[in-house]
C-alpha cells in the first residue's frame, strides 16, 4: 500500500480545499463518483492544506481554512459514539466550507446496533418538512438536531440515496431523518427505517408510499400524506 501523499481537490457544501492526502484518506473521501469529499475524512492536518475556495466569497485563498471542533462523546447508536464534530470555516467571511463527524465503536468486535435519537434539540424549523407553498404552522411542527448532518445515506441495495440533512420530529410527532437526495430534493425517512449508523447511514427495506408533493414517506396504502395532506 502506497504511503505517498497526493494533492487532491476535496469538496464541501460551501466550497473546497486543496490538500495532500494519503491513499486511505482518498478511499474515505470517494463516495462513488469522480469527486472526492472532505466530510468523510474528518479533521485534516492544516499544514497539508495548500489553499481553499469559499462559495460565499467566490474567491480562493492560500493556506487552510479555520477548523473548529468539539468532542461531545455522544452515543448516537448502540456501540457507536460521536467522538468529534467540526467544521472548516472561511477565515475571511466565517462561512462553512465543510462539516465533518468522526465516530468510534465502543467495542471493535461487536456490531453497531440501532440508532438513537438525541434528547438535545435546536430551534424549531417547520419549513424543513412543510412544502414552500404551505403556510408555516403556528406551533412547532419540526425540531431538529445535526449530529449526523452530512453523512452519506444508502438503501438496502447499497445504492447511494443522498446525504443526511437533519433529524427532526414531524407534525405527527414522529422522529424522521431528512435526506437530501442525489437530485437535490429533500425526503423524509421514518427513523424506524434506519438499520445502522457507521461511516454511512444504512436504510432498511421499505414499502412506503412517497408523497409527490413533499417527499414524505407514508405507510403503504395511505390515501393522504401524513405531513401535507396531499392525496396519494
């Protein structure tokens, strides 16, 4: 296995960085397409980042963006700890270039169990699930947290579905995972469908009926969407 470092372009949601990475890091950053992504690599050595580009500034800068991180040691699934979460931040405007999460198994020989929703929620964000054409509800319809934001999501056939956007509680008081699909559309996935969380989020089989209006996964046989009321 080669230990040689190679200069690569690593994409993030708010720009990209140019960094020297190893073959192992390149494998982590390859999610199945021609591009390499920064999020799966975690926290890189700033000395290996030669420059970065910020989408907000629409400019590239020499050197590394600022890296801000914390170590919550939060249990997000059975036998899986969120060890570190952080973000690459533009040193000029403060915009986020990329976010990352680093996980660790408590028992390396054991399998990862069921995912666990957190009890720590952020401010309500009802527009995340409600379609733009619908008025926002007067009471909180969705509360969200970002422990697994940015993780790639795969279905039971090993096909990449998209990227985890956030987790929340919908208007029916059900915990859901909001996934930004490969086509850029958001889709709500019931939390019970999550089979495992590791370096990726793996979904189990489903017979759900997808609402064409808001992309919510309704139970098979549903006549109306549980979220927006659209006829299915």
